[in-house]
C-alpha cells in the first residue's frame, strides 16, 4: 500500500478536525429526520410510496403461466401432433426439448410469444425433457420443466437406399429409397429426408408408387459434387400405426462425367467423358421384334459374369446363357449393356440381333481386357449414363431402373 495518500489524508483531517466533526453531526441529524419522514412534504411522501411499490413488484411472483402438453411423466406419447408449449399472461422466451443423448428438437415460438410447436416429429421409444421460460409484462420469469416418453412402435418400416455410403458414382445417379411398407403419408416421410449437395443445387423428390422415393437435381450432377442424405425416419408415421425406425446420414461423391450415346440405327456407341469423346464402339442393339428402349438410362449394377435367362423377362425358353461377361444393368426389366461372345464379330456395327440389350464384342469368360466390352466395363462406374436413340421402340419408363431423367422437371416436381 502506498503510504503517501494516507499521510496526506491524515494531515488534512488534522487541519480541519473541528469543522469536520461539526459538519458530520449536522448531516447525521438531517439523515435521521429524512429517514423518519419528520418534516417531509408531500413530494417526499410520494417518493417513499413509490419505492415501496417497486419493491413489492420486484419480489412478487411472475404472472406468466407456462403449460406443457403432454403432461409431466406421460408415457406412450404420439411422435407427432401432441407436443406443444403455451404461455398465458406472458410470452415464451425459451423452449428447449431434447432427448437423453442431448439431441434437440427444432421448434418455433409464435410471433405473439403465446405458443411453441416442434418443426419436426419425435423419435419413438424415447424420453424427452422440456424446459420452457416465459416473462410477464414486468419482465419477471416463470419456468417449467417436464419429461415424457414416446410410444414404442409395434409395426415399423425402413428405407433401403442407393447409392452406398462413401461411394463414388456417375453423374446420373439419383438417390433412390425403397420402403419396406407402402407409405400412405408421403408428405411426412419426404419431409423427414433431406438431400443436399455441395456445390449447392436444388434437389427434389418424386414418388413412384407408394413404396419408392427418388431424389435428383434438374440436370445431371456436376462432376465432383458431394451429396449428403439424412434419413430422419425414426418416429415418422408412414401409415396408420406403422413408424419409421431409421436415423442416419450417408454421403457419396460424384466422379468424372461420362455419358455414352448408343445410336441403334447406326449400330455405334460414342463415349463422352468430361465433354470430350474418348471412344467410339460398334454395337448390336435389339432386333426388330425385340427392340431396345430409347431414352436416358443409368448403370445400376455391374457383373463381371452373370446368367441371363429369357424366362425371367418374359421370353420363355428362347435363351439361357449362364456366363454373360462384362454386364451392366440399365433397367429393372432386364435391359443390360454386356459382352457378347456368341455373335460373329461382323455383327457389331452392322446389325441389331439382341433381345433388347446393347451388345459389345467379347470373348467367353470376359478375360480378354482388349475387347470393346471389357474396355467399357472397366471404364464405367455405377451411375454413369447411357442414352439410346433411334431405336424403333418407346422411351423407357422413368421408374424402370434409376431412369427418372426421362421425366420432365416440371412433372418431377409436381
């Protein structure tokens, strides 16, 4: 401690000790009179009442009343349509709803502060804690805390999705989700699925029937795009009494752009990668009685060797080839692009002889990496686009495979 200020203060006190004592005595008397109210005028009295009233307000309870539904301790609560927080004689300022893992439920306080509702459904078989605070007109807070547990679903559904998590796919790859139960509340299910892209691009969903939901942008993905799919289906009532039980996130990457165009009348296929033609391959398409679909098709599966039996696609016993090489599926109904070792080499580039597939020259077993079929197989990935034109057949249906690109954007988003 610095000693100089103390010494200075002592000196000053010593010089004015008598005057200071008298002043202190007079001031003390005045304070006593003021505190007791003696001799005070009307304005002083009013000031005293005001202070008393302010103290009462500050110490009294908040007039705001917070109500939470469902009630505290409730069990088997529905996952949507029940949770709500309201306030009377005040306005809500804070509402927090979270499960035991700390996962919060998004919600919104109404503009007038009188209510709060969740912006999403709740999960099934989950305990939630609710904390709500409201203020009255004087700014005094009233809080309420409750807990409740949601119902345990007896019947559930999940969605089988493609592509796989962590995969790299072609520019034509949609997100396709097939549900294990028919959905009668498609809006709730679709709202629980978010598909986002980086770089950002609008992505919209379209239902095929009541058990399949596909997502895609208006045009093919840009090469290098990162796509994330969040499935927040846990607790969604997809149909009466049937609830989703998935809550997961997957992501995939769009690789280089490859779009191959088959000209069925010219018997050729041109392979374009990142805007540049890298290969022209002679092919054979569907014969006049078994023509190949026109339209945009997406490679959905790849098999180094597979069996093709005409009986499985409506051709009876016309063929059953147990070792078809370098096969890539283009439709659910059985359209493939594959190696063909049984036709003469002169067929490719000059005639259409297949049962609807796109055939490329190959050898039995597919072991020769120098054949056109082997080159195409080794240079293609799931999600690559194959376009067929000038075939004397109709355009492939959008739901036949991963081929929603054949539906106009205006119809897709309807």
